[in-house]
C-alpha cells in the first residue's frame, strides 16, 4: 500500500516537472585504495558528486557530514561517475516509522519507463517498524527481510544467496529501530555483492548481469538521514561492454 502511495506521489511530481530539474550536490568521499595500503593520510580523498535523476532540489539537504533525504518526491540521485568493484560504507537512520529507502549499485542511473526507479541492484534500507505497520492476513511479515534485502531491478538479474522469491533476504535481524543509526558495509566485486549490517555479514547476491554502473540514493516517501558515506574503488575485473551501462552526461 505504501509503495502504491509512493508511486502516486511520484506520478504527481512527474507532472509538476520535478524530474527535469537539474542540480547536483557533494556528499561523502572516495578514498584511494593506495592511500590506505600505503599508510598515507586519507586527506587525498575526493568528495562524491551526486546528480539529480528525478527528484527535487528540496528533497535533499547537506548539513556538513550529514545528508538529509526528505523522501518527496519518490526517485533517485546518482553518482557522477560509474563504479565496478568497490567497497561502500554508509550509515543511515529513518525518522519515519516504517520508512523505506535504499542504495542502488551498478545502476544505469535513469528512471525506467513507468517507474521512478532505475535499473540496478537495490540494497534496501527499510525501517524495522515496517513489519508492525504492514500485517498481511493477520500475520506480521518476517522481520529479517525488511532490512538489507537485495535484488535486481529493471533489466538487472541476480542470483540470491538467501532466496525470498527473486530477492535475497538477510539471514539475521541486526537493524535497530526508528531514529537509530545502522551501518552498512557493502562489498561489490565482479557481479557479487556481500552486505554487512551493523558489523556482521548477513546477505549477498551473485551473478549480477550488470557489474559496472552508477550508485544511486533513493527517496521513497519518508525522511532518512545518511552519514559517513565512504567509497573505496578497487581494481577492475574482466567486464564486457554488455555488462556495463552507457555513460550519461554529467
């Protein structure tokens, strides 16, 4: 029901022309691998530039090292550059009970036809209150699948480590509640993604049909905060053109 409502909000915003608004901002940092291995100071890190895809300038607010995502309209922003093999560290907390958001890896960085979401692999950030607010046939959904689920969106296909249909669910519930910080460490190498939630690896996918693309942050109806967004780009692998996505204009 909430996703349907969010989709309705997106359609309204699309009619208002929000998807055409050009803006960008800087949040997070990319840390060179050689600076870490060489014991150098990470002051050589570079800020990560984000480009609007189909949201509004007022959807996002950078407050020092914090990024506030107000959730309206539904859509995404993308990184300026593409990534293939990398490690991502990010902390997040929902301000809205049952709030939904996520980060897309290996994305094409553009909304699909008839949808506010891009193709890619979604790594979900869903507040733990969602299960309490969304009974189905009188039963609460399993808590372990609400956070850290991963699956291919659009034309991207994946093989789940812990199947729930075509999705892969976390095998242990480690997310904390509304208003509390969660930590994701995401390792993406050669079509394989492994996810650590609050200090323990609990989910993964493999055989992603796309393994080079943009990162996207998602706005989906509720306020969420991000902090300590850090990227470490790893050496590339053998990736064929059909396993990547087209380069978009800045």
